[in-house]
């Protein structure tokens, strides 16, 4: 009788062990599957974060470039306006001088022409100075953009 009971008990224990092993294996498979899913989600999150950072960086660069273009355009417009004003002033002065001149004032006319040449040279130098200032300003903006880019890459 005891052998039968022992045999039945051992069979039950074997069945319980098998059941426990299969349950344990199923749980391990489930855990592995959940870990893989979590890793995939984490990788997707990292990719999305990286894409967002790149898009923000591109937007900042675009904004800086647009600002540079706007500054350049404004500066060029300002230079054109100043040049036009200087030309108009020169024409007005020339007309005034022609009215005042007489036939005997040829020597004065030569001196005036020299003055006009000097004024035009001054205009030219003024324009070159403004261009140099613009270039320096543009370089400063570019350096700021590059330093921002370097900071973002860190």
C-alpha cells in the first residue's frame, strides 16, 4: 500500500515539477519578450529625440541664416540710399556752382573738379568702409552660429 501511495505521490510531484518548469519557461519567454519590446521602445524614443534635436538645430540655423540675409539686405539698401543721397547732393552742388560760375572762373572750376574727385574718393572710401563693417558683422554672426553649433553637438 505504501509503495502505491509513494508511487502516486512521486507521480504527483513529477507532474507538479513539470507544470512548474513549463510555467517557469513560459514566464521566462514572456519576460524576454517584454524586455525586447522595452528595448525597441527605448531605441525608438532615442531616435525620435535625436531627430527632434536635429530638427531644432536646423530651425535655429535657418533662423540665423534668415537673420543674416535680412541684415545684409537692410545694409545694402541703406548703402544704396546713402549713395543716392550723396549723388543727389553732388548734383545739386554742381548746379549751384554752375550758376555762380562765370567765364572768368575757369581756374575755380578746375579746383572744384578736383574737390569733386576728392569727394567721390571719399564716397568710395566710405562705401568700402561700410562694406568692411558689414563683412565683419557677418563674420561675427557666423562665428556665433558656429559656436552654437559646436555647443549643440556637445
